[in-house]
C-alpha cells in the first residue's frame, strides 16, 4: 500500500503526518501520553477501507512545539486543508478525543463522524484523582525524575486503577512509556500558549450533529467510565460501547475488537446515509 509521509506547514508549526488508502478521509488523533505511533494497529487496517491519516500534534512525536499561540483543533483543520480534505471521519482517544470534539464544534463542516475513545472534554472538572496525578507528575518532572513521571502515567493510563503493572502487557507499557518520555524531552518555548476553545465543549455537546461512537474500557478510571456514558447521552446522534478487560489505551490493548467496533459503526452510518438519499 502506497504511504504518503511528510510535514505539513500549519499555523507556524510543522505537523508530521502519514496517509494511506483511498476513499472517505479518516483522521486519527492520538492520546496525550502518546503520538501517532499509538495507531500502529489501526493505520493499515483502516487504510484498507478509508483514506487514513495519522499525525503528531504539535509538541508530540516528530512535530516540534514552536513559539506562539495555537489551538490544536485549528491545527487539525489546517492539516486537512493542506491535504485537500474537505471532510473527515475523526477518531480520537483521550486528549485526541478532546481535540476531535473541539474540531467538531469549531469547524462542524469538516467532521463527517466521530469515534471517541475515553475522551477528555474541554471545560469539564477534573476528579481529585486526576488533580493529584498532575501534581505528582509536575513534581517528578521538576525534580528531573523522568522515570517516576513516566511510571506515574503508565500506572494511571495504561494499568488503570484495577490492575498491577505485572497484569498488563510489558510491550504495551514499554511502547507508551517511550512515547511519554519523548513528550517530556520535547523542547517547549516559554511563550508557547495553547488557546482553548470558548465556550468550552462541555456545555455545547448538543450542538454536535455528526454521528458519534463513544467507547471506553471497563478497567479505565471509574470517573472516565461514568463520563463517557454521560457524554453519549448528551450527543444527539450517538452510540456507546464498553470494551471489557482494557483500561484507557483501549485501541492498543485490544486492537482487533476496537477496529471491528469502529468499522461496524462506520459501515452502519454509511448504510443509513444511503437509505436516506
């Protein structure tokens, strides 16, 4: 399969991207502990059916963080412009899900459908557990203890609250750990500033008209499992599914099951559209 790779000049940044396949565009947005490599088990599989694109958001993977103000959702819209994609199916996990929601609100005409895996939601209140995690992570990074900072992320986002490290694939922990370490090592200019979507997504979910599949792992944080169920209730056109036996990195833990859920949802959406034409 022919693969196109490169760096897209977007809003003063250079976003690394990879694209393959033909047909309807499908964009993969990675989690905040990862980069485009987290989609290794999805990229080729989805490219059999769609024009599949994955990227590293600025400040992740091979996309450097330049100085200045930016918003990730506008960066994503700029990437679609560069690739001459008018509208895409957008699949996002965790932080990538937040960016996908913001894109659907800021640029609704660019989003044909959403698949959201345990997404963050702009404007939502973090739990006490998450606040404590942020504080512990910041302390470790400030002290130069990247091993502790990486392990803290793995314990929360890969293992989840219901498992010990030994109960989780060591290969998965190593892969996510390397991506997270690379993020910590990324140079960030002092005046780099993310401009968040206002009003925030949390109070505007009913505005999203695109069909949405909301997924979560049964072993994810209880507050995340609860939030995804609530999210599905707020969205006008949504389906909700729980993948058993996985935590936050659901597409990496059970790729075959994740892929099938996504493809089934998209095929059903396409069948519904054909039936109304």
